[in-house]
C-alpha cells in the first residue's frame, strides 16, 4: 500500500488550489472566525501561529487580514505543507507570512520549531491520516506549542458524506436522492479500498487530544448551514472527481467505469434539481498545560 501522504487523494493542479480557496470561504462562512473564540492571545510581545497543511495559504492570509484590523500588530504566521506546489510567490505574501516544506507526520520535529508557537492549526486531514491514527501529528503539534499554547483542528468527517434534498425533510420532497446516495457510497467504498482510509478517529479526536496531554476546550460536530450547501456540493464534487481517478488508477473503483459514469450522470440530474452533497464539520480545540 502506498504511503497516504505521498498518494494524497486530491490533485495538485490549479483546480485544487481553487478548491482550497473555496474551502476557506466555506469554513469562514460556517464559523464566522478563523481562530476559535476560546483561544486567548496576548496583545503584547510576539505571537507565532503555525498552519499544518497550509496549501495555498488561504487560512493564514484570512487570519492576517483580521489581525491587521485589530490591536495585534506583532504576529508571525508560518505555513507548512509536504509540497510547495500551491504556495504563492514569496514576493506576493505579507512580510509576516512565511511558507515552508515540513512533514506534519515526521518522527522528529526540527529543533527550531519546538516550543515556538502560540497556536498550531490543522485543517481537513481526513484524506491524509493513515492507519486511523492522527496521533503522530497531534504529538508533533504538542511539541511545537509553547506552554499554554493551543491546537485547533478543523475537520470534515469523510465517513459522513450524504446527499440531501432541498430544504430540511426529505420525506416532504419530490426530488429523489437515490443516485446521489449510491454515488457517494461507491465513492466512499472506493476511497477506503484504494487508500486504506478510515474515519472513526475524527469522532475520537477530543479523546486523542487528551491522550497526548492537551486540555480539550471544544469538540463539536456541526451540519453545514443550508445556505452553504451549494458551496459544499461544488467542493465535494471536485474531491469526488479526483477520488475516482485515484481509485481507477489503483484498480479499486467499486463498480465498473461504465456504471460509475452512469451514476455521475444520474446524480448530476438530481443535483440540478437542488440535491446537495454535504458532510459533517468538526472543530476540536486543545490547550497545552502551562
């Protein structure tokens, strides 16, 4: 089985960078903030914040804009990713935003990052965590935090994909979701088979934080707001397209190419009638002891 971190289920093309911008917008509209309200930062002295899996830096840039409109003037923002493929040109970044290559799952954290950060942020590793175990990443984030620092993890529950009819109650809708539901089931089964993915760790993330020495301040599961279902659908369709390509390449597609194409066509007709794709969103925040 290939290393999940080297067989990332999303593409590395410009379309993926666009999806990351959409994803940042979606989370911001859902939550109304980039940093959880329980995270308390001092306004004096330097504040350092790290973002694992930073992609194109969308979260960091959004956060930077908010800091510039506050009394927090001395803030350093550092983004890490396994590949720099989506990084903006350094010349186009604010002076206080730096991006670099770092493996969030590495056995050893470089000395220059140990105990340096007030906040470590992680977002959407549902297709990256292997062996159903995010422990190595949580351990590394703990090492990177200053005493009293915070780990904030925003996650989609990859096992909760579902199709929903317009509105709230499917029984009152004349719009079918059967093809969409079957397409999502096949995609989920294909991704599990192709990438050996499991998702039960997501629900247990608060407990995993505690096991690694963090005090859990929040562990919350949310439905995406109805007004965000279109954005969620667009984002998940992009993801599904790439999942199917990986599954075909690895010979792990559930069903045949023909049946998969037919499902996409039938699901597309349902989506045109207002059916949405959605999955649960979770926030987990922990604090390192002083």
